[in-house]
C-alpha cells in the first residue's frame, strides 16, 4: 500500500529535530532506519503527518566500548553490530541476536535505536536489552535523561519516552558469563513466535546469577526476575530448568494470532527458553 500524505524533514542537528518535534507535537515522528515505521505507514497503521529523518544528525552512529560498559548510538545498524570486531569479543550475544533479525537487506538499514524505541512487542532488541539491563538515553526540549530498558515498555507501541524526546543511545553494562539468544519463527524475515535472551554467570559449578527475557509473548517484552532466580544456586539441572520455565510461563501473556493459539505459544516458549538456558550455561 501507499502511505497517507506526509511532510518529510531531514534536519542536520538535534536542535533542528527537537524544534520540529516541539512545533508539530503529536503529529510528528522521528525515523532512524525506517524499517519499523515505514511498513506501519504503508499499512495505514500509523498516521504520521510530519516525518523527521535522523540520518543526517551526527553523533549517533558510533559504538564505544570501555572497561565496564558499551555505548551504542541509536543510528548504529544491525549490520554494524554483526561486523564490529570489538563487540564480537565484548558482547557476542548482540551479534547472535542481530543475525536473527529479518534478513540482510533489513539489517543493512534497520537500526538499534529504531528497534528498541518503537515499542513493537515483536522486535528482538527490546527483550535482549532488558536481559542485559541496558539503559536508554533520550533527549528532549527539557534536556537529557536515562531510562532503564526494564522500565521503558508500557504497552504495545507505548513507551516511557515522551513525544518530544528522541532516543540517542543505548548503554549496556559489560556482559559477563555465558549467553544465548534463541528464536523460533515461521520463516526468514518473520517476527518470533517466541524468542529468549539469557545471560548466566557461573562459579564453583553452580549458577551465581541469571538474567532472562522473552520476546513477542505479551504486549511488552518480558523480563522475568523469577525465572532467573530459579536458576541461582543450582547446577542448572532438570529441576532448575523446569522451575525457570514455570516462572516464565507465569509472567508471559501470549494472545492467539496467525502464529498460533495460546497453548502452542506457551509450548514453544518453554522449548525455546530451555534451549537458551542450556546454551548459555554451556558457555558460562
């Protein structure tokens, strides 16, 4: 389909972006790579009279790795995540997840900022960022602030970011231990039926800490503190796996759609979570 008519802007700096957002209010939306927003506009699921393209705004296309954290600019593409040698060493779970997003054409243009800021419960990065306890930096007319990924999502396409704010960067504490991102989908390019991000730290043959989040099983990504806690102090044996899956099934709330009925989604969620935990534990 063809989107409704809109005005297109391509400001050169953040001041220009914020000025347009202040001027047009709820009628304006910012766009990074466009692979989340443009399809919604074509399907008339989003009415955007004023579209603000961020591509010419500097300072949001870099990846910075320090001793204790990783900072990823909002305009960093999934392909850059995959190809970045430093990230491959410091946080390989990022490329493992990015490689499972859509297809190479989408990954070439799709950005980290667009993936996390849109609030789409089917996107891969939101759950991953909750698992990694990331912080989102946003800037608006009242200045800059930071929002925890675990507090950012309020509902489908609803987030803690205000309409006059722009997400500029993602800050991730340096990942530790074993990791895994597992995803089940109907075909290449599709959203997940269920996906799981897991990070496990081991010590003395037991799980010391565990962080677990799942994707597309509720109207928001689901970080389950109880699922992670079920693994702590165990050797991640069958009883611990069963307890973690039970805890996660109590936290998710899937709905029936063309990916299957609720019972099927719960079944898939359990299988995918088990796989992700087992793989993360093997790497811990």
